């Protein structure tokens, strides 16, 4: 049987570690250029209480003062080398597919631009990784807790294209592109997966900015089908 990490391909894990550990430009982009996304996430994290930030990547895309305490979870704590999180932030190494925490301990869980990075060897395995991650969020949330997800999504026609080229794209990205492999979903897909675990999920479109980030490159938003959404589940 594969381990939890092996459900996400080794290439995806390794590339994600390198990309987020060594890419200061990406961190600055998320903190600055994602202003509209940041504002929407903050509006959903009011009185966040004890907050778990999954796949933090060394970047807090929200005002950390909104939470009383924050646990920042990532595959590798190397991303924090040379940086000093706020004093109420605890760092924790582990996988989003098997959160190393026992019981329902958190008032809120937040994930920003994580789900499309949970890539498996197939589309089906990638979707199962997303499903597993959401189930893990439900497990560690207290009754009545809130899940907030900021994610880039694509229309149905583009998702069909991604599915068709996925086996080839996985190889090409691994061999030729520094950015880790990714699979973006439709907003309706993610809402459906979230509602398998949560009784209510609000889907909030984020107004487009001037640029978006595609495979690590800034592109004008008018030429990309990608759009950002915030999902709030209770």
C-alpha cells in the first residue's frame, strides 16, 4: 500500500519543497499582487481563534492578528530558514493528506493556493488527494469550526483539456519546468468535494486583478481562463 505522501507523486512533493523554499519572488507576489484574494480571505477569518494554516509555504496571505494562535503546517520547515514568524505562530512539519494532529483542536482552518498542488500519478488520484485533504480539515476542526480555502479554478472546458493532456503534462513539467506539477479544478468540483464533508459551502468569486501567476510566470488576467475563488465551509 502507498503511504500518504506517495499518493502525491514524489516529483510533486520534491518540486513543491524546492519551489516554495527558494522562491522569494513568489512569496512577494502572493503577499502583494494577491491583494483582492487576501482581502476576501481576511473577511472570512474574522475572529479566527485557534487557526491551522495548511501548506503555509512560508507566506501568510492574511493578517495574522486575526487569530489568537496559528499553527503553520508545511511539508518542510526549511521554507522558514532565515525568517521569523510572529510569536503566536507555531511551525509544524507534515502532510496535508495526513495532518499530524490528534482530535478536533481548531476553530478555523485556512488553505491558500494548495489544492492544485496535491498532484498524484493520475487525475483520479489527484482528486482523491483533494478529497483526503478536505476530510483531514474536517477531522481537526472543532464542531462549528470554519474552513476557508483560497484557490485558483478553471472553467469546465479547460478542466477537460487538463484531464486530456495530464499524463503528458506530468512528464513535461517534471522534465522541463521548474514549477511543480499542478491540476486546477472547477469551482463547482471543489464545492461538491467540500460538501461531502461540510453541510454548507459558500463560493465567493474574487475580482480579477491585472495579473495572475501561471506556472510561476506573471500573465495578464485577460488571456488566462483561471479565476480565483474563496470557499467558506461550516
